[in-house]
């Protein structure tokens, strides 16, 4: 339940601290006093969209802090899932700066606004003045039925499976489109692959070909240079002859000192290296022969490679090999598409059958509780001055499975013994309020919510009906905390705790305040609600009578 609300620098509230109790609390005040501001602040704490215009004039930041007692509501798992320390006293804080920045905290742990929204849905249900529009929503009407049917566990499993089903459907569509595109290009991919495969490309081939072609194209120049090299080494005046002479000279003096012997070794080593070079040059000279057929073959091969390089817009044979292997992989995938599509198709059908079974079970649960909902709503409507009303919960089937099953819920009503029509087409404003309260009473009796907040749920009613509405709200508070913003004295008199909202017009800027009324102050406030402008003695007596007739708590 909501225990405390702190509001700082929000709209017309400079600073406000409100303590709340269990049971039935009412909030009253003149139109424009700021009752909706309190509701807006609570919504902001629970993750509503932030607006810098809501910051109190002249201030840099507004702070909303709500304290809840959540003991016994099984929320430990929620805190574990979000890695937040659990405590039965839960404190939510929201800060908004004039720069538009928003910070959210849960038990002093920074959290995303989405976490506040999730937790808020488990802590409190706020019925605003515009919530009656929900009655036009089939989703809202379906939610009412589900709350009574108690199908949350199987419905969650269904929704999870439905999401998986949707992902399988998307994968099947994508795979089918991919297969279609691939098959339409299969011939071209095969042609490209065959062309590269038949070429028998190998790593380093391009460099080898370019080197061999360069050699064959310059055979004459190469042989001339090699022969000149041989002559320079092995002629009568060549290097080898001179080295032999040098070696003989050093041999004659090698025994005369270590330095001469060292020189001899060095010259001998050079002579050995030169002989090796000479023999290598001779071999190369013998090997180099002009071969026009080989040159033509290699030039044709190189031309083919250059053509492929240009075609595929790459620079090396290694890149062509990568393209060839990629094309082979694509061809393999094309061959596997049919198998993958078949697997996905079977999986889709199996999940669909499973969803149909669950949807059938969910539908059975919904249909089974429809009569009880109809009975409870009509009993409540009768107590609210609509004794001849007929309320129907019509459940029809969808053409296919949906995220919530295969049911469409349409709530119908007739207040004058005519054929029931959809609520949004046949109910007046006052009747809508009564129907909504009847449905909220059902939610209250079938949910584990700690707190219900109503913002003028009594719009369009008065007199005895208003008194009955107050009694219903009071009864709802037997099992939960109920807070009601009201303009009706008959409803206000039923509250255990009475808060008055008022503005001080003498401050600049104008400020809104909230006061918890004592017994005497309550009489005055309800008398003012009864008489309007001036509080009369009759109004005071009437107020006392209303308060005295309110059931003791």
C-alpha cells in the first residue's frame, strides 16, 4: 500500500508530505485547487513521461518520492530479476531537472523508467478521469475477463509461445525470400563458380607466371649477360685466373706469419664462392632457351587471370580463390534451403497446434466466468440505481490466433430492458461511471493489487446513487487500500481518512496545499460541498448526518 508521498517543486506544490493509511481515503477540494496535481505527481513517480513545464516556477528540479509497504505481495522475484535489494518498505524516487534530464531510483538504486512502470503496474491501479475511454477497448474488456478467469499463468505461457511463433514465421518468410532470390541467381552463381573452378587457380601462381613470362620475353638479353659473366670469370685474364695467381702468391708467404695465413684463408674462401657462382651461371646459361610455345601458353594463362581479376574487381589470385570458395558455399546453401524451409515449416505447424490447444483452454476458462461477471455487474448496477440493466459479456472467435488467444470480448449493456448494445454505443456518462466502478470492483476482488486510486469515478451521478457508490468503494477497501478523488459529499462521507486540497492565492506564485482533516474539519468540508458558496446550518446538520450514517470501520 501507499504509505507516504513527498512532492517537491512540482507544478503548484513547493513542498508537500502526505501520509496515507490503509482502508478508504477520500480527497476533496474545489475545482482547480490542484487535486489532479497530486495524481500527476504519483503518475510521474511511477514512470509517466516527464515534462519540464511541471517544475515549480523559478526552481531547477522537482522531486517526487513515493513510499510503499509491499510486504506479502510476492515481489521478491521482481527485485531479484532487476538486481535490486528487496525491502518490504519500497521507496521510489523520480527527479526531473529544468534541462529535461530525468533520474529514477528504486530503494536508492538507479533504475530505468521502464522498471518503475513495471513495478507500478504491480503496486497500484490509477483510474483517471479519462479511464472510462478504456471501456471502448476490447483489450481492456478482455483483461477484465482474464482477471476473473485466473488464467494469467497459461496466458503468459501462451504469449511467450506466440512471440516465438512470430519469430519462426519471420524466419520462414526471410528464408523463403532468401531461397527465392538465391535460386533466381543460381545459374549465374554456378557459371561464375565453374569458370573459377575450371581455372584451377593456386596461391602464388600470378607471381610465378609474371616472373616466368618476364624471363622468356628477355631470353636473348639474359643469355648475353650470362655469357659475358662467364667470360669475366673464366678467361685468361678473368677473375678466377687472377684469384689463382693471388692464391699462389699468398701460399708462398703464409708460413711467415699468422696474418698472411689469414689472408690466404680469406682469398681461398672467395675463390670457392666465385667458382660456385661460375658453375651456377653456366647452369642458368644452359637452361635458358627461347620457347615460343611456352611463352604463348603462359601469356594466355596470364590473360585469363587478368580477365578474371578485372571481372571480379580484385587484384590478386588469392582474392579470386576466396570468391570461388564463397560461391561454392552459396551453391551449398541453395541446396540446403529446401531442407531448412521444410524444418521451419514443420516447426511453425507444431507451435501453431500447441497455441491452438492453449487458446482453447484459455477460451474455456474465459467462457466459464462470463456468467459470474454478468451477475456481479448487474447486482452492482442495481445497487447504483440501474435495477433494470442487463449486462452481457459476449465472447466470439477471431479468424486466427492473436497475442491473447482466439477470443474477442465485447461487453454489452441495456439500462431499459431493450436489446443490449456495446457499452460505447449505448451508455450515458453517468452509466459509464457506474459500469466502470462495477468492473473495478471485480478487478479489486480478483487481483493482488495493494492500492486502487480513483479520480472522480463518480462523475455523472448524485443523490442516493452517489451514496451507494461510496459504499461500494468503502467495501472495496476491505481488502486493499482505496483512494478516491471526489466532488460528491455522499462519497466523501464514506471515507475513513479525508484530505482537502486547497490553493493559497496570496502567495506568488500561487501554491497548492493538502491537509488531513480532523472530525470537525470534515463536517465543515462536507457541508461546503453540500451548500456551495455559503455554509448553512442545514448543510452542517446534513453533513453530520452523512458522516453518522457512514458505516463504522
